[in-house]
C-alpha cells in the first residue's frame, strides 16, 4: 500500500512529541504522527472492541475536557453524538487501533461511554428479524434505477 | 439527534444535569454489522455505496492491530504492519438500530484483518465476478471455516451474467444451504435484497440452532 506515517517498530521515544508537527513531515492523508506514538507504543490492548462499538462523550467528560489535549481531546469532542470506532478513526484520520486504545483510556478516565455490542448479538433471532424488517422498510427509489 | 435531551444515563454515577444542555442525551443505537467480501474490483465498494446512507468511508487499518496478545510493537514482525484500506458505510434502520457494512480488503493475505472486522458480524455477502471466480475462493473458504453465514452474489455487470448461477454454484462447491444469487452492485434495491438473503440464511441457522 501507499507510504504511510506508520510502521512503527519501536515504542515512541519520550521526546517524540505526541502531537507531532501538525502539517509537518509526511503530511499526506494520514497523520504525521506515527500511529502508535500516541498510545505510547501500546497496541491491541483494546483489540476486543469491535469496530462498530459505539462511543459517546459523557457529560463529565465534556465538562472536564480541558484536561485533555490532542487526539484524546479530539475524540471526546467528536463524540458529542454516538459514533462507531471506525467512524472516529476516519473523522480524526487516526489508525483504527489507535482509536481503540485511546477509547479504552478515555473510558477509564470517564470521558467516554463505550457501548460494546453484547456477545451473541450476531445470532440473536430478534436482532436478525429487526435488521431484516429494517432493510425491507427502506425506500429504494432514491438514486437507484429501481427495483420495487 | 432529534428529541429533547434528557439526563444521560448516569453510567458513572455523577450528576449530569449541569451539562445536559451541551450533551445530546443520545443513547447509542445497537450497532450491527455485515461484511461485503470478495476479490479485487468485483464491486464490493460499489455495493456498500449503493445502500449506505453516507458516502463510504475509508479507514486505514493494519494487520498489526490484530496481532492480539502482543503488547509491544517492537516484537511485531514487519510483515504484519501492512496497511490496508477498509471501506465501510452504514444504514440507520431505526433510532435504536444501526447497520454497518464493511468491505473487506480484497486478497487472502489480509486474513488477520478479516478476523478483526468479521468478528461478531451477522453475516457476509461474497461478491463474485463470474469471469474471475477464483478470486472469491479465499472469501468463501474463510467464511466456511469461520462458520459465518454467507451468501454468494454474482455481480451482473451491465446486466450480463456470463455464467449461469447453477454453474457458479457448482464451481464454488458450496453446500446447498448457502444461497447463490445474482445482483447488481449499483442498484440499491438489489443490494438491499441481497443483504436480506444473507440475513434470512443467518436467521434460519439461528432458529435451527435455538
């Protein structure tokens, strides 16, 4: 794939600067910060969080947002309304797993409420029926050459 | 979102009233997801785009992120840091239910990535170009092994089906229960119906297992 800020081999050095130069080196579509610097080199700590996990700022978190900076602050700010981890990653141009790790931190700090789908949802009969009904109910005329 | 704010669920047992004006008291919807898989260029992203309520988004993810159990990046071999682009879209089915559609990166070398995205998915739609059937083998094998409900959908480019569905089914050698259908990735209704086929298959299995 294309060149990327990524490919971090070693955990971030202390002086690396977690905010990085905003428009500095490697300012292509990805962050100039190497992905795992902002997590102090941690990866996979929150690998259990599915990509569709919903995160939303808590009132407490918004109230004390001044305590946060950079990516952590941006995540809380972006989550005034619930978003999936995948959407947060896109919005903030962060690596998905960086978002996972930071969301875990922010949950621990009570800045974010993290709603993980219950295990077993995928084979839940009621859920499947609701999704089927929901899909059937969507109007299919818009922008489509139509079907029904 | 829409209605008047009410106090947030006090997940953290602290008073929230002070901030309710600034915090939309939005209870997150139940997020569910489906996977749209298949070889390169078969129309996965097109299919996602046809039904998504947002322009499909692309996020960059890498295989390192799913090297679970490894908590030190320096221990992760180079080859596992390949960056892959993952497309996804979503559909709000009702205020309490949101369906995410993830297009898995095309090739089999992204096995780990697939696990990361497919875990917990309701089911998968394997998109096939019947002129290049081989391309979908990794996806079919993957979902069979994982035991995840899936359907094979032959994309009828320009309304043309180069091979009859029966021939495709035979070539893929999937069990009878696996639906093999044709669809048009550009057509919203067609993609929607294909997803319903996957879900009905998943539902039948869930009912049988209940």
